[in-house]
C-alpha cells in the first residue's frame, strides 16, 4: 500500500477519534445514546483505569533502558582496559 494512502487513512481515523469525543459537546449524540453515558465520561473512566498500568509499563521501560546502559558501560570499560 502506498505511503500517501496510509497517511490519508491515518488522518481519517484521527479525525474520527476527535469527532467521537467532540460530537456530544456539539449536541449530536450518536452512539453515546446507546451507551447510556457520554463518550467523554467513558474516556475519563478508561484513563483512570489505565493510568496505573501505564506508570508500571513506563517504569519498567525506563529501568530496562538504564540496565542496558549500565551493561553497555561496563562492557566499554572492560574493552578499554584490554586495549591498554
């Protein structure tokens, strides 16, 4: 698939996502009527539920990067001592 087509599809999906949350603000309900709540309150609920998990994942990624950095530094020190 051409990159330009993927870009256009991505922008359409992005605009649809913005519309999903902006439509109730402008008085158009759409799917929110069937959910029994506004889409914005649903987004807040999901954010509150996922926030802790996101912190766990972010912490693990940072710790993994720093662990790899420490390993790389120790390998460089050993390589430097061998050259001398």
